[in-house]
C-alpha cells in the first residue's frame, strides 16, 4: 500500500490528499476531533505548511472541517469523502481485507 500512497502524492492535488489523510486519521482514532497541527499534516503529505493552511481554510469556509490551535474537527464526513481521491476507498478496502474487518 506504500505504492498507493506514493502514486497518490504524485497524481492528486493537495485538497484530495488532505481529505484522504483526515479520513484516515478519523478512522484510526475513532473520533472526528483530531489533535493535529497544520505542520504535522504538511509533513505527512509532503507539502509546505502554507499549502495545507490554504486548503484547510477553504475546507473550513465550506463547513467541512473546523480547526483552531492544533485541534481539527471533521464537521461533514460525507463532504470530506467527496473531496477525497479514490485512494482512500482503495486503501481502506485493502486494509479491511488484511485486518479481517
């Protein structure tokens, strides 16, 4: 699945990649409230922090997420899914099979 992430980073835009990562973090934590900074997200995605800031601000303006001082809340999961690339569903389906979910 590392290949999928590499391909995703090469092909998809910052918005789709950020949406995918937020969905993954939500799934891993089991919570829509995430303690994560834009700096950490930028490192995860291989982006500059200002790119993450720009995309996150646009997502906040459309009420998809809410964030402040290292706390991010996913407000509209379905909207975030629509913004995400297909890689989220592909990787999630694979992990469900491997994990036996």
